[in-house]
C-alpha cells in the first residue's frame, strides 16, 4: 500500500507514523520518503486499520493512485 501524507514534514513525523504502524503490526515493513511525502507499507492487516492508526497519530494520509 502506498500512502500520501501531506502533513509529514520531518523525520520526527516519519518516526511517529512508523510507531503508529508498528503498534498494530510489529512485523510490517515501511519505506518512508519524507521529501515526497510517501509511505509504503507491507502488512497483512487491512489498509483501513493502518490508515486509522496513522490518523490517530495526527496525520492525514490518503491512498496513492
């Protein structure tokens, strides 16, 4: 799954997103690029649960088309 997170502006934001995902799925793999505001997640969980976790961390992700 690829997400665009427009309000991810720094490494601290990336860390907060990584912690939010790890809280749900500790074995998920993430590839986060702050410069283009993209988060790629490989997880067996439903995308909606991961998006909700990132939203609960204070961010506004949307699925990248």
